[in-house]
């Protein structure tokens, strides 16, 4: 017998939980259940991200990422303060390594200004005052609102917020969608609206009911190294200027709540969306999707996929990763006590029609179902206003 619900949400990450909270804020008393295949919260991107609260200056002003990242930064800080979750108000410097990167700082600054982000474009002489260990070519970008917190504590706070509103989370439940003419359902539940917010698995769930056919997925593994803060006493996060074509932020320095300095991540194409080790976490279906998506990128002109592979594979070696990071903070080259950190995976949606990586969040609506595709970085930072926007615009009108 099916359990009657108003809304069933597949995926108990930050986006799924935020959607559920927003629904119940607007219409208290509704029956909302969030289901997830894992036995605990945060098994994937929502728990394995770097914990950086991005300010919102990387993203095109007309994108959903720009729309939600800046406000998400402040909303997430409010949640942290409410639940006494620590926040490191580090700020971030984006430094240039040569003249070409120096000129691209203007583009970042212009984007940030259009997105309403507090930024300063400063001369190299100011860098020693803000981050003495970093170096730059002529100028750098200072983002005072970039910060760091704990993804697991944030997830737990969202769990409490949802529970206080009467929402339910059901874990360790395998999920699939079924299609009946124009409507969709989750076996075992009778729901007015079904939401697919399954992160790296969202496109697969959608594809099995005939949606998202124009997409394939290629996962990228992020490898990190870390050292005690006393060996490399950074005050700020230090990032390079992003590559002009390939959509990753490059090897950078982050600071953790437990006093570590991290370098990374890499962006190495892999086969599995959950492949945290070489021999597990992938399937034939994952491999097919990754090969298909990679082929699309190779055939397309928007990205240099071969350059990504050639540039990222050497960084699996600690020596190469440290060498890359030392172009931002030279003292990193003198550190000898680096330790491995758990990897993360960014599963990136590829549009097989345009043969490009999708650079924005993607929403697909069909019948009584809403599918949240490509909710990659800054998905964590953006999650609260993004989830509210999905609820108000795509879910509540169906109830």
C-alpha cells in the first residue's frame, strides 16, 4: 500500500533538504518526505565539499548560480549562527601568475560587481597586508565575504529545521521513478509532486523515465593534500585566476575548521560518479556515460578536454600538486609533511547537442515532477535560496 504524501523529494543533500524546508515554510502542515539511498546524510557532494561559502563573483550575471550564490552565502551564515556552527571569516584572495591572468582579473571584478558582490581589485603592494604568504603579478582580487564552515554540521542543522516543521527523512531506501502517462511516481508513495534532487544521480533517474535525453555525465575527481596550519600559517584562502575555457577554479589553498591548510583539488576525469577508490563506486552505466560525455567534449570546440587530462593527471603525484600550489604561495614548496585528504567528486553534466559542459544549474519539469540537474558548485553555498526558488516557482503551484 502506498504512503500518501503531498511531496516526495529524492535526495537528502542540501538542495533536497532546502526545498523541503521551503515548502513547509510556505504551506505548514503538508506531508513532505525526503528519501535517500544512503544510510547517512552527506555521503556525497553535500558532505564532501570543501566547506567554502563562495561570494558569487565567478558566475555569469544572467545565470542561476549568480542569482543565488551571493544571497546563499549570507543565508548559510545565518543558519550557521542560529545553530552555533563555527564560521571562519577568512576572506579570499585571487592572485595572478602572469600578465594574461592579470588582465582576466578585470572580468572577474566586473562579474562580481554586476552580481552585487563586495569585492576590491588591489595592487600587489596591498597583498602583504591581507595575505603575507601569497604572491601576485601586479594586482589581485580581495573577496572579504568568502568564508569556511562545516558541511556535515550544516546538513545536521537542515535536518533539524526540517524535523521541526514536520518533514520526514527516510534513509537507506533505493529509489526509482515510474511514469504513468503525464505523471510520475516513486514506488511505495502516492504523491502530488515528485522532486528529483539526487545530485550526481539526478540525470540518471530522469533519463530512465524519458527525460534529460540530451545529457551525459562525466565525473571529475578532486584530490587534496593537507598540512597543519603551523607549518603554513595562511590567513586567507588563496585561489588562482580561473582558466578562461575549462570550468574549474584550479589548485588553491583552503583553511579548515580543525586547523589544516589544504591544497587542491585536481579535476581528473574518472568513470564513476561515486568512485572514491579505484576499485569501487562505479558501474558499466557510469563508464558508458563518462565515455559518451568525454567524446562529446572532445568533438566540441568549447573546451579543450585533452588539455584538462594532460594538465590534471600529473597532479595525482604530490610533487606536482605542491609545485602547482607554490606558484601561489611559494612557502608551500618547503613543506614536507603533507598528508592525503579524502577526495571529492564533481559530476559534471555535458550537453551532447552543444558538446559543452553545462555551466549553470539545470531544472527540467514534466507533469508532476521537477528535476534538479547539474547542482554542482556553488550548489552548497546557493542551496537555501536555490531551494526556495524551486519550491516557489516549480512545486507550490502544483499543490
